[in-house]
C-alpha cells in the first residue's frame, strides 16, 4: 500500500536554458540537468523510493532513468503525466510571446488555471488527468513511489490538492520535488519545490 509519493520535475533542458515553451515538444537534458537528476536520485534513494513513474516525454524519461540508476529501482511510464499542451505557443520564445501578447503571461506563468492558448490545455484540464494518474499509482504494489513529470503538471496538481490559491506560487525548479503524504482521503501537501541539489549536498 502506498505510503509516500514524491512528485518531481525533470532536469534542465536546452529549451529551458533558451527560454522556449516546451509543452508536448521535447528537448534534451543539459549536462546540468543530468547532474540535477543524479542529485534527485540520491534524494529518492535516501527516502526509500521503490519505483519511479515518468511521463512519456524524453526529458522526463531520461531524468527518471538517471535517478533510478542511483536508487536501483524500476521505472514505468504514464502518458497522462506529460507536460501541459501549449498549442500554438509550443517552441516559441517565452520573451517574444510576452512582448507580442501580454495576455499569454497568464498561460505560460500559470497565473490563471482556467485559460489556455489556442490548441492547448488549461491547468484545470491538466489537473484532471494528473489526478487520475496519481489515483492509479496509488494501486501499485509499492510503499514509496516517485513521479517524474513537468512544471505545469506539478503546478496544476498542487493547485487542485490545495483547493486553489495562487497557482504561479506552486512552480518548481528543475528537479525540484514535492513530497506528498498519503491517507484514505487523498494526498497531503505540506511544502513544495524542494531542491534536490541543496538536500543532496547538505
């Protein structure tokens, strides 16, 4: 029976560095991103993680594989953990988008969970599929599981679990993670966006 669940964002990618909106598009991890994944792996090992579930996007799978190599555990994938679809904004420079259409700040910075770019998803829609995935993960035969997903997925999930609030405040750095307690009513959130680098070197 699941006792603890850790949500983690993937490591730094080339598009993160370039300031481009990734969404369902993909970009490889940088050398720094791989080091972040190793730090995450050390944290997950210390927390007794037995299994890692990742999104099907390459940046999350690579992060999960690096971390699992340190933990010494198995991994699986779940397509419901993929990043928010940004529609027409995917691949665009975030700075350029903000200059051309300031209203898109609410989308790319996660300020308004109900809005979406053309062809994209709202944070409410992302939360719906994320929570469904987490419900199924609860049924896995492990006590401690980690999920490697994406920034907006984590923002949407925490917003749903915390019943709203300022969604933009739930943002996570690369490989930042949130430990969730598990009880019969669901998940318990006490803190979020913990840096694995700081923990691993403390």
